C-alpha cells in the first residue's frame, strides 16, 4: 500500500472519474478523500486536479486488481482443498475399516477433482498481482515526477506532461491483463 504521503486525494464529490482502458473488474469507484492530499515535498503547490484524478483512477484500478487476485486465489483453492482433504480422509477411513465412509470421501474427492479439471478457476491470480504491483509502481513514478518537477514550470502543464509520459506504461499493463484474460477465455 502507498504511504499516506503518496496516497492521492481521490475523486471530489460531483467529479467524473476516468476509468483505465482495461480494468479487470469494475470501473473506479468514488472514494472519500483521505486526510492527507498529495502535495510536493515543500508543500507549496497542490497537485492539479487532472493529475489527482488520474492517480485516483490508477489507485482504484490497482485495488481492483488486488481484489481480483484475492478472489482468484480463493477460487483456485476452492475445489483443490476439499479434494485433498477428502482423499486423505478416504485413506484414513479405509485404514480403520470404515469402508462406506471411505467410499463417500473418495467419491467427494473424485467429484471435486473432476469439476476442477473441467472448469478450472483462479488462473489469473499472478497476472492480477503483477498488475497491482506494476500500477502501484507507475503511480509512484508519477508522484516522484511531480515532486521533482521544475519549480518554475506551470503546474497544469507539468501534470499533463506526466500523464502523457506514463501513458505507454499504463497501456502496457492494460494490454497484458487483457491478453491473459482473452487467453483463458479462448480455452473455454
């Protein structure tokens, strides 16, 4: 998570939040502004609204990817753990001559493995975690660029330049998420 000093002030009430080109889950949500807004190190200039809104959209996109990664991890293990436990239990029950219980546990394990094999889930966990970290790095780079700007330059022009400069990286992240999601959908 970003330190409070790097956390952008998020979408103001009544503002339009711009979503990334390829969001893995839902469009960015409106958040309540945090107590500490992003300022430069000297605190002399407040970050322009355009950059603030862009950082808020990236933060929402990163959070959505982290949440998707967590859901993918749960989905990945949701049938594997019951299969492991049921098959191990079947062996233990067979050892103690509980044949009927052992057969039922073995059948449960078989069904769990069969369903997981036919409909594998949670395969994008690593992609979503990679995207989460890449987006956070991108956000951090943008904040560093803002804080190290020429103090004599126009803040709005500098903010627009920072957004344009990092657009290629944002598109790259969106492209590899999209490509991974498409690859899995073509297997279905």
